[in-house]
C-alpha cells in the first residue's frame, strides 16, 4: 500500500525548534518531488515547502523562508522539515504530500502531525 | 487573505449540480494548471482534479473541472450527501515561486 506517515509533532515554545519526518512506504520516494502543506486550526490549507526528487530545487513559502528547511534522504525513503524560530502562527497540522511524477499534483498525503507553538 | 479567491460556502440538495469557483491572476491561474482537492472532516486532503480538468483514477465523473483565463471552476453533478466537505483550489504562482491555495469552500448538502 502506498503510504506516507508523518511524525515529530508536539508542543514547542515560541522561538523553539522541531524536526518533522515523513516516511514513505509502498513506493520509492526518489522518483517523486515532495511537499509540506499545513493547516492551522479551523483554517484552510497553506503550502509550506517543495523539494525536487534529487533535492536540486527547493521552494519555500514566504511565511517560513529563512526559518524552515526541507530536506530528504532517498536512501531512507524519508522527507524532513526542520522548523526553527517557531511562532504562534506556525501552530498547525503538517502534512507531507507526494507529487505525481512529472506533475505538480499532490496525489498522496500523509495523515498529518500536529505542531503546537505555545508557552 | 488567500491568493486565490473562493466563496466560503456553497450548498445544494441531493441530485443537484453545484459549481465552486476559484479566482486568481495572470501569475497563477492565468499561466499555470489548476488543481482541486476535497477534504472530508478530520481527514487529509484528496486530489480531485489535476491539470485543470483531469480526474485521477477512482474519482467519479460527477466531478469536473474547467478553467478560463484567470478563473477556474469545479462542478459536482448528481450531488450526494458524501460530497459534503471542504474544497480547495490551488495553482503554482510564478511571481511568488510557490503554490497558492484558495481559502476553501465548505459544501453543505441540504
């Protein structure tokens, strides 16, 4: 079964750091570009970061630029999001999502992991 | 404030046809593909339409997408109670070098 499973969420203080992981199963991560998308409580979807299959191209939303870093380890079939200088407004469910090969359609999503930034 | 504009809510009765609109600009919808996602309560989003009007396998043909200029639409025909969900449009934005989402439309089946 094709699946993405996120982990690493939790409670973190403002200004703190957190690293999210996303492990793929049922397919090879190495052939797909990947994304992180978040959803604040009661709000809509917000795209966070994109990384190409070879890590050669990375895009970040302005809201996280300079604070969040997306990376991947294709040998471990894993995607990561290093989040630094966290703010209250970063509180959200964070989803990892796979792009269809040769496409920018996110066709497989994880179940999400919740990050709460609060003192 | 979302870059793409969607009405916050829509409604219809079973069997009816409903259309959800998404408005953007020349830097996003006007020059790139539009994608639609369905999010049922408490679940992850599901890809509904890609490349403006293509349906992934498994998505019923009751769902259709279209695009004209800087706007796009998702149409749902033969409305069913299980279609009650939030619907989001998204596109790449050349000016922002990133994906942008609409604010979402909550569809209620009366």
